[in-house]
């Protein structure tokens, strides 16, 4: 597959028009005063199914041929991509099968099943979800749509940054949650075209810094599945397509601790009255680390999602 471009992001935006939510961009006057900057939060926690993943999933599935729609779609995911594929498949009347870890968040599992998907469980630490998904492709002719390493998926994810920049103008920096690289690579395409002087940063959990290591080595590094509360960023290796874009355009990749993620979850809940899942807090956590260097800037923060059940959230906030 050829590398996607900004034209693909724009085409995705047209497919998503009237289907995906144009999510709000919010500000905190308290944080702006604290940082001496203007911070624009792109709230993908208010997207359909609660995360940016809907954008890429629908963009990919909406381009299926009639034969592919009949055969169905299969993927693997810890939760948000699972829900996104399931919901998109439901909207487009496509059968869907999702390979999900047996310890997936109950909220995400219930939503995936609720959207009509068939779910097959696996052990994320000892089994290969990708290989399991390929069995369905070989046996049943289903179409595999990966969580991030696909041009249609990452082009769809880039529409979140496209909207942020269209609605709020050029930025000095943009902070993006990073797992397999779909949101970051799509955001890079949008920012490079609409705000070429904007420094774009990816943010990983400390336990899962495979992209940071890959940039140092100059090639993709594979790590053991990271143990972190940021379950949406537990990918052991960045995608080939996403990494090609990231290494050319990203300013830097930062890491943050689980404790910092919990602190940001609390801040979002108390100061902005929002539920944000741990993965969605990656961007703010790194921004706060770098705050002394960002005074006077116009800053974008991508909130990737808000799918966390109330019990788990209470456990983390009281830990």
C-alpha cells in the first residue's frame, strides 16, 4: 500500500461528514493562566463510541466493495478499535468479528458486543492476536482492518486534527496520544499541511516506549506487551506505515508514568468535568511536563477517548 497523504485525510473527512461527530474543542481558563499559554483540547472522548477510533474504522469500512461487505471484517483490539469496527460495521450492515484480550475492560467488551460483533478472546501476553485474526481471513475470506497500520485507518484518524486546525487556526505545538501510531501519523499529515510550523509531539506510556526506541534506532523496535493502565497504548510495536510518517514529521516522542496519567484523569474530572480514560491522558501529562518551555504558545491537545467504567475510574483515582 502507498503512503497516505493529506489528500487522503481530506477525502476521509468527506466520507465521515454527517456520520462522525465534529467533536468540541474546549479550553480551561485556569490552565491557560497557569501555563501562560492557550490550550485547545480536541475532545474525542465525545466521539461516537467514545474515541477517535470511529473515524478510521468507518473510513476504512465505507470503502469496502460489495463482495468485501458480504464477507465481513475482522480485527483485533483491546477495546476502542473493537468498538469502532463493530459500530461502523453495524451502520454499514457488515458482519464483524473482533479478537479481544480476555482481560479487556468490561465496558469496552459490552459495547463491542452491543454493536453486534462476534468476539473471540485471547491472552494478550501469551497469544498472537494478529495471527488469530488471519485465520478468519484465510478460512472465511474476511477482510482484516488493523487497529492502526492501514492507510484508510490513519487517514480517518487524521480528521480529528484536521477539524482542530480548521476550527481554531494554526498552532505552535500539538500533543498526541501514541500507541500504534494511527492518531499521531494522521495528525502529522493534517498539521504539516495546515500548520507547517507546528511542532507535533507523540506521547507514550513509560512502560511502552517502543516508538521512542524506534526513532533512536532508525527502525521499528518490538518490545514485550507493556504493563500500563493506558490499555489503548499497549501495542508492542509501531506500525510500518505509521512509523514511516512519524519518523519524517514528528518533532519528538515523550513518555509519562501511570501516576501522571491518574493525576490527569483527576484533573479532567475535577476541572473540566470530563471522563477521560488513561490513554487519553497521555497528551496532557506530557504537556504539563514541558510546561516551562511552552509559555506564549497556542497548543493543541488530543484527548483520544473516554471509555473507562466508573468502578475502574474510582479505583484509579483513589489509588
